[in-house]
C-alpha cells in the first residue's frame, strides 16, 4: 500500500518519498541495475575484440548469448516469480548477475565468456518481470501510472550515468569495470535481501492453468504485438541513428539527449497525460509520436540536428507510453499471474526487436540513407497507433 492516493507534486525525489519504502527500494534497485549494466556492456565488444583478440563472429556469439538467454527466459522468470514470490526472484537475479559480471572480469576462453554472458542474461530474465510485478502490486491501482513514471526516470538515470562511469573505469582497465559492476550488484543483493519485504504474489492460489491462462489471452497477445513496434522504433537509437551519425561524438549525444529528456520531462508529461487523456489515447499518442519522430531525419537528412531531434521526440514518446504500457499489462492480467504476463510481454517484444533490427538493417543496405528507411519506420509507428486505436474500441484495454 502507498501512503497517499492523490497524485504527488514536485520533482523525482519528492514524489518518490510519497511511496512506501519497498517502492523506493525498487526505484533504487532499477537505478543501480542500469548503472552497473551500462557501465560495462557498452565496452564489452571492444574488450573482446581488442583486449582478447577475438574474431568478430566470436564477439557476436558472446553478445548474442546474453540476449538469447534473457529474452528466451523472460517467460520462465515471470512464471517462477508468480509461483515463488517476487523477492526471491529479484534477489536471485541480482546475485546471478554479480557472478556473471565477476566472471567476465577474469574469463578469457570462449566457453567461459559464453557461460558468463548466459548468466548475465538469465539474471535479467529473473528479476525484470518480478520487479515490475512487485512495483505494480505495491503501488496499487490508483498510483501505478505515477510509480511507473518514476521508475522510468530512475531507469533513464542509470542509462545516463552508467556509460560515464564505465568510460572512466575502462580507461584504467576493463577488469576493474567488471569488478566494480559486480560489487554494485553484490551490494544491491544484500540490501534487497535484508530490506525488501516479502510480498506474496498476487496470482491465484491454485497452481494449475498458469500458462494456459496467459497464453490463451487473445487481447493481451494483440496488445503485445501492437506495442512491439514501439520497441523496434525506440531501439533505432542503438541502430539506425548511430549508423547515420557515423561518429562517436554524435552517437554519445544521442544517448545523453534521450536520457535528459526523460529525466526532465517524464513526470510533467505523465501529469499532462493524466489530466487530458485516458490510457488508450495515451498509448495511441505515444505510438504516433514514435512514428512521427522519423519524419525529422526524413526531412533534414542525417545531419546532427535532425538525428538529435529524432532522439528527443522518441524520448518524449517513450515518456508518454511507458507508464501506461506497464499499467495496461497489469490491467489485462486482471490480477492473475501478473509477473508471467510481464515475462511473456518482454519475450514477444524481444523477438520483435530482433526481427525489426534485421528488417531495418536490410532496408538500409538496399536504400542507403535516402528518406525511404525513415518513412518506413514512420509507417511502423502510424500502423501500430492505428492498431492500438482499434484494439481500444469497446474498452478491451480498460478491463481491470
């Protein structure tokens, strides 16, 4: 339960203090998770290629192992959280990532590196659905949107700070970066083990029909597929926009702009949406904005101004979407197997990102840097917005 049901005013810290300690710990949890992850992962490929002299295919295999492990096990992680409770999966995931990052500090052979990468990915599959389900349950129906808005602000703060800390540590040695990241996760594990209250899953008492209930939820599948487009589009900050930038300076600026827009605007944007729009319209607006962001480079070309404006609009769109997206997952679950629903949702979107990246890469190979790829990405956003509008008719997304 939260200490108040009225929307709080003020900045991130002031609004965070209106929640119970368990929710505040989950905010700190996500900040630390992203800080540790992003101080290490952006520099892993260079370490493997330059530091260890690995071939490009081996680098891809190690990095792909982490992604496959995480995306492929999200559903299992969510299901276990619903059956065993949220806290055990959160603690286990952080502890496993401690082991994975610690192993990366000393692993030099390909089998050891793959094992460490698999552990790192599996850790994310364990704690991600559990954290979101715990946060939704603890915040309550009245304050879920506000809680997820704050959660995204802390999430983005970790993304902003992580690479800055990582580049300083990696300048000394990559092993030091791994050790510091592992120590962060070890500390986080101990803090949660001691201070995070045990919260019984909101899943039904019966232990049968878990996967049947979730997998047979047609509206949830349609919602997940429509939202997959938003993940494909937002991921272009990692793919199409850096490729178009062609330099590390502009690429770094893309991430800084994205994080700063989220940190400065998330709470204001969410408050504006709550005053003027319902949940379904927020989802449609966010998807349409994501598509519209790519009209900027389509019109201005691949210059820094167009790319940075595109990243900024994507960040605004994500700020509109994220709290209502997370809230809708809970609403559609109707309180049954919430973490399992989050796990399935992450799996569907992860597969969509992979397919979307393949399609975007192929399109760039064929069309180059004409307006065509940007217009196609814009069409994806508009199409998903239209699909969400149709799905929202008749209140199918409002069931709680």
